[in-house]
C-alpha cells in the first residue's frame, strides 16, 4: 500500500472519498476540492483509475450529478516525477526537472512534445493547475511549468 504524507483531509473530503469508494469499489487515497475550478480531484491507488472512471465514464457522470462539480481521477504516485506525469495525463511527459531557487522554492519543469502542450496545460490552465495543486500538497512544490 502506498503511504500518504501527512495530508489533512476535511470532513467533506472524507464524505466524497466514501461516496466514490462505495460507487466504484476503488481504494481512494485522497480527495482535493478545487473551488477555483469547481472540481473535485480524487487520487486513487495505482492501477485503479479505470475502475474509478467506469465503463465509458459512467462513475464520473454519476458523481458529477451527485456533487454538482467536475470530477477528476488521478493515479497516486510515490515520486514527484510520477505524480506530475499522472496529473498531466493524457499528455505524454518526456522529462521532468526540479529546480530550487535561492529562497528554497521548488519549481517543476515538465517537458512535453510541442503538439501536446495544449493538452498538458488544459482548457483555462486546468490541467497544469491540477498538477501544481497535487505537487504542492505532496512535495511542497511552488510552481509547475510545461515546456
């Protein structure tokens, strides 16, 4: 079983986790409510994204209807590099560099093929925002850049 860093989960997030687990039978490790983008991001155990999403996205549609928010599923990863790759999926991340400035702030630079830059960033920057949110939560990263 993957170990989670010391992440504080609110009561509402716990309810959402229980709801997704009861609907899908997946092991949900975390839930992040992203009010800025009106969505809920779930982190599920490795290999369980398909089960969480359901055939043709049936579970996502059901949850979206129940919660009134967009639902996104990301596969959990133990390393920063894998978490960034999973967060930016379906874009193919070619390489990841972590830079630390003189004040100790971490920046992740994710390189993707030129034709997938839009996919990695997402409509209105939603995908890159998801990657930053998760990287901050688990690895204390201050920013994520796609190039």
